[in-house]
C-alpha cells in the first residue's frame, strides 16, 4: 500500500497521469490499476480525470496535504537504504532456462564485479514466488498481472512451433500452462492435434523435440540451443502466438537499488547481443 500511496503522491504533484507514468518508467495502464487498487482499499476516490488533467477529490487533496511530504521523505530514505554499501546480500529470482542459458554471462559478470556481495539465486518463473520470497530483482517472462512491483521491459522472445524431420505431426509438446498462453489458445491447439503432451520445463521439451517425439511450441531462446537446425522446420499455425516479453521487477521504490540497476544494465547488454531475446525469428 505504501508503494501505491507514493504513486498517488507523485501523480498529485504533477497533476498528470501520463506524465507520472513517463517519469517513473511505468506503463500507464499499470499506474492506473495501482491507483484504482489504492482507491478500493481506502473505499473512496482520490482523483478525477478531466480534459485539463488530474483533479484531486476532497479525500485526495486531504491525503496529499497531510501525507505528501512524509511519503516522499520515506521513499527517499528507502532508496538510500537500497543503495547502501552495507547491503551485502542480493536476492535474484529468475527463470532457470534463460539465466542458465543466454543470460548466464551477465549474471557471472555481475557476480565477479561485486566480490563482497553474497548472491541468493532462486531459479523459477513462478509468479507466486514474488509474494513468498524476499528479492532485490526478479526476471520474469510473460505479461505480469501483479502491479505491486515496479517493472522494466528488457526484451522479447518469439515463440514458434517446430519439428524435426520425420517427427509425427499428430503430437504437440507444450512447456506452458494454460495461464501462460493467450486466452483460448490451448483449446484451439487441442482441435489441431490428436495428442498433446505437457512438459513444464522448456529445456526438456526442446530435447524431446530434438529426439523427434513431436511438434514443440518453443521460444527462440531455446531453439537457438539446437546444434544442427538444418534437420528442423517451423510449422505454421493459423493462430496468433505472440512473443513473450522479458521483464525485470523490483520492490519498494520507483528506482531499483544500485546493485539491481547494475545487473539490469548488464542484462540489457546481453539481450542487445542476442537476437533470440529481441523478438526475432531465428533462421533454421
């Protein structure tokens, strides 16, 4: 709630939702959802949108006048604590496949550049962990529904259906749950394939595709790991399979801690050198 209250104060200062979103590096829809959540918690509207910008309600004006300076001061103190050299522990949540693969170099570079820092790495893409574990930075793939954290998009990963020559075309291998796919896509795929196997590990799915078990729905970050792609081909689908975004998420303040920012920059450098992480379809 403190984070959302801080966002409200920032909006009240600027009298503009769009300018606040731009200044804080947030999506406008994310900012709007978080203010709406705050209003629901307080059971009163805090602002009104007009053609000229934002107008505070009586409750919003009272909240801003009474708590504005205190909230901004507290947020500044939190940012200073995050940047303190005394912070010797760093907690990273990340998908195992992408960190152990194309982004491992960035993680190693970050670790080597910060010898006093004790890393705690939890490889998983389960969003439920965000509310269950301490973390300084989380790397997540796919659109994020939880607006409680600040986020920055780092890249995109295209997804394609792929098969090995002579592999059966009646079986689909899926490494994604229904919630990770666009609405209704799983049901549409079920009408196209006689058999569907679920394997909730992307690397294992790729190895099954390499063995010729069936058609796999794989991200480019995994397809790039196939040694000899000349024996493979993409399968066209009548359904739209959108690329999945890569996000960095962090808690507490609109700017990440100094260590988190350093890792984000190193990850961005690695992504800039990796076509598979920029939404491109790799040639086979």
